[in-house]
C-alpha cells in the first residue's frame, strides 16, 4: 500500500489540481474512465462540504493498493459555517456514487469524509 497526501487551500483554483491528481491515481489502480470520473466528483464534493463547514484548508489522503481509498480532512480552526441545501445534495451524490461514505463530525460540523472504491 502507498500513501499520497495533498494539503491545499479550499479555493476553486486548487480543485483542478486535486482532480488531476485523483485521476492519475485512479489510472494507477486501474479504474475505468467512468469510475475515475465518479471518484473525482466524490473528492471534489468532499472538499466543497468542508469549505461550506467553514474550513479554509484541507488535507486529502489517498491510499493505493488493491483499492483506492480517500480521506478528506479539514485543516485548522473552522470559520463560519454556511447554511443551505448544498450539503444535502453533496451527501446524496456521494451516497449514490459510492454507497459507503463515513462522515466524522465535531460540534455539528463535518471535519472528515472517508470513502473507498
């Protein structure tokens, strides 16, 4: 098993870099193009959830082996949480694409999202 970690500001211009990295790791473990795209969407949605939960930075930790797993973790003290329906849509999308997603919360705030495919 190999571990690859990225820490980034939760700003839109960095999301493309994470998507490209995720796509490369998906290719490395042999995902087909559709599965790769689904995994990239899940990583991006997880980053957006953390951003809406007030985080300014996140760490994305990938583990490769027979499968690909990912943990998206809020870094630093979170700021103000955004209220809205967007998180519910993101949760539904992650559930539809992956089935099994773990959300870790502290004080009513998502701080970590983990999944594998």
